[in-house]
C-alpha cells in the first residue's frame, strides 16, 4: 500500500465519483478504477459500493477513510517537520494538556511565548497524562502539561509544583461561611460531586482515598468528566467537590456561585507537572526544545507561587437587614 493509493481513495470518497476524482487527480478513469480495486484487494474488504452514478462508501470504507486521512496528514506533517529541523526553524508547537491546565497554566505559558518572540502555530490537544507520555516518546508532542500519578514523577518532567486539594462548595452551603482552612471530615455529611471513574480513574481513586483517610466514604450523588462540569454542578447546589487549588482560578466561570475552601494538610496531594519533549539517549536537547521547556517551567512556577497564597474565594455577604428589623 502506497500513499498515492490513499490519496486516490480519499479523493474518490470525498467526491463520490470515480469520474470526478479522475478529473481532479488529472488521470484517466480506468487506471484510477484499477488502483482503487488493487487497494480493496490489499485491504481485503470492499471499500466502495458501485452505483449507476458514482460510488458510496461501505461501512468498512467509512472506517478506512478516517484512518487514511490521518495517515496522509501525518505524512504531510512529517515532511514539514523534517524541513523545519533541517533549517532550525519550527512553525508549530504541539502541546498536550490535562483539562485543568487549560485554564491554570496555559495562559501564562502562551504569554511567555509571545514575550520571547516565538511566532509558532500552537496546536493544543486535551490528553490524559499517560497518553501525553506516549505521544512525547513517539515525537507526536513537543510539550505536555500533565498530572503524574502519586508516588513518582515521570522521567520527562522539566518542572513540578504542588497543587494541594481544596473543597469547592456552593456559595449558599454552610461550609462556605468561614475562610479558615477546613478539616475534610467536616464535609462527611455533605453530598459530593465526583469525577466519572471510567474517565478519570486515578483522580477518582485519589479523592475517595482522601475522604477515607478523613474517616468517611463520600456520598457521591453526581458525576462529571471535566473539571468545568464538576464546578457547574457544584454551582447548581448539587454537592461539594474535592478539586486542585488551581481550579479556584475558575471562580469567575462559576459566576461567583462556588466558594473554594482550603483543606487542612492531608497526606494526598494533586500535582500539576510539565512534561518536556523526550531527549534520545546520548543526544543533547536542541536549543529550541530547551527554550520551550524553560518557558513552560517558568509558567508553572508562576502558578505555584500563586497557589502558595491563601485562596481568596469568599461566600457572598449576607443581605443587610431590612429597615425596622433587628
């Protein structure tokens, strides 16, 4: 199978006609038909249903089209990146992000890129930590903002900060009243908003373990797969949630309906780490990658300094008493 076979297939699938595809590809129709049949024979399934006028993808063809497009895109990217490496100038920066990093550390990193004079095209992808590590090793990412598992920091890490847990509470909830650090056991009777375990198993297990260390099992009434969705459910008054302190920067998105309470020191910590592009054994990191990693570390450390300050989120002040009432 050659790339030209994939190009012939994609063009024909998109136009729905061998005749129109041959015109666009500037080739005669019989050779194109023969090439498509050769591709189907190699794949081992029919990719097209031939109609009186045109062609239609089979179910196998629909699946193959998605992969063919991806392969052609990767081939094009490979060519561009090889030329960039040769010239020493890169046009794109590929970043992997866990959801919480999008709001907390990414803005500061992008600001530093601009200030440093980088004019690269940023390509950002939301990815869990393990997939970021794999993508870095496969040279599919240049940088990642990730949350490593408890007990160790990946070898790729360029910088790491502590991002302690806090409790997100509806503004009208009794636990929102005091600005002092909260003992987690005080939330033992509260309803919880949790993270869907099938999407964020590691985070789900960590937060449940924190509650168990505090002497109770959380009463999880609602689940969501993204931090923003979790905060939206808390803002709606459906429960409290254990989240990283960096999420307190999203209080404006919650419309002031969520209060973030610092938790008294616990054994478990949530971390937000920067993963830099991997360097092959025995080879120094190139100047471009080293500078990107440095800017990422600076942005992360800036976030760390902000997290060391007390959370300023407060519950709304109670209404003033009406005139004539105590």
